[in-house]
C-alpha cells in the first residue's frame, strides 16, 4: 500500500507501508492491504505506521481525515 500523510504546511510521510493505525472518530482502526474503500474523520490521537521494511513510525495528531482506495491512503491531518 502507498501512504501520503499531509498537513496544511508540509508532507509528513510518503511511502510504501504494511499497516497504518489511526484514531477514528468512532474508535481506532487499522488499514491493511486491500482494505475496502473508506473516507473517515479522525480525532486527536496517535497514528502508527509500519513500513514495508518493518520500521514503526508514530505521529500525534489533533484531527484530520483519511481516504482509502485501491491500496492508496491519504491522511490529511493537523498537528
């Protein structure tokens, strides 16, 4: 899967990933390969990314949106 994570000011992350976990408005959820298409709002919390190489990265966000379609994920967030 390919992930782009953006703020209004900059690109925070871009690359191939194995998994992303986000703080959804109705609860935390994970996106794995071939996830069904979704658009959702995000609340304050922690975004966890596991890259294809197994490296873990974490980002604290205030709020945002996620779009998942065809193994491409876009996160639009504020920090």
